[in-house]
C-alpha cells in the first residue's frame, strides 16, 4: 500500500513539474560564471524562442477551417489585444526604463507572460478534422 501511495505521489509531482516546464527549450540564464553580455544574450535567446513557439501555436490555430468557438477574426483580435496587454503589464510591473536591470526584469516579465499565453493557446480546442469535428489539443 505504501508503495502505491509513493508511486502516485511521484506521478503527481512529475505532472506538476511538467505543467511548470516551459513549452520550449529554455536556456538556464544563471548569471554566475558568465559575462554580462552572455547573460543578456541568454535572456534574448529565451524571449526569441518563446515568441517563436507562440507564433507557431497561433499560426496552427489560425490555419483551421472550422473553429470550435469564435472565428479566425476573433482569435486575431484577441491575440492583438494580448500583445498590448503584455506590453502594458510589463511596463506596469517595472515602470519606465532606468538601467540595464530594468531591461532584464522587463524581459523576464515578457518571457513569463509569453509562456502563459503559449499554454493558453495550446489548451484551446483544435478543429482540424473537417467542417464540424473539433478535438482539444493533445501536446
């Protein structure tokens, strides 16, 4: 019985860790042991990778012929509004540009919100099976 409980607890913790894992190959940007330039390049690479996955996910949804709810136009409008939200939220969290630390914190905010948005879009129903058949994303 104890073995069963331990196995279930292990699976539950693995599932929680997988849900927290970034939806792309994220680099570890630990500032220890690397130059400031390398540290900044790491953040820029992570933001670019997150934006690439977000774009691919969005384009996949837009390529559908049928939408479970809404439409391509509605999805486009929501995505445009999300971009404005992301920019304003990060500006709110970190204020106006002051120094190099501002840019790192702002990039961290953009990465965090972009990862959240990727998960939201990947959780949307996908209608790729014809005119009226819709299946949730299986990733």
